[in-house]
C-alpha cells in the first residue's frame, strides 16, 4: 500500500501558481529624510529644516554665492 504525502500549499505559492510565477511586490515607501542645516552668506546667517534633496541644492547654492554651510544634522524619523 502506497502512502500519499500531504503537502501544505502556502498562500504565496498559490498566488505564484495562479499568476504564472510572477508576484507583485509591494514597494516599501521610505519616509523623506529631513536635515537641519545652517549657513552663512556674508553677514547673514540662516538655519532651516529641509528635505534631503532641497538641503543638497541649498548647500550648492550657498557655495556658489561664496558662503559656507557650517552645521548639518540628519533628523531621525
């Protein structure tokens, strides 16, 4: 007498079988990184909390104006 093996099919395997092996992955949405930064151009000093991309653009702009970025801090979210 042959013994039949019972297989448990996982839900993810069922989805893969139905879709022909292609499974849509959920994208992990990252929170935007915020940065505190301070800069000086001439006698004027400013500080701001900016998104990472804007902080890089601001740093480049400050350096083009002959200023200096003297303090940055990445904020934990």
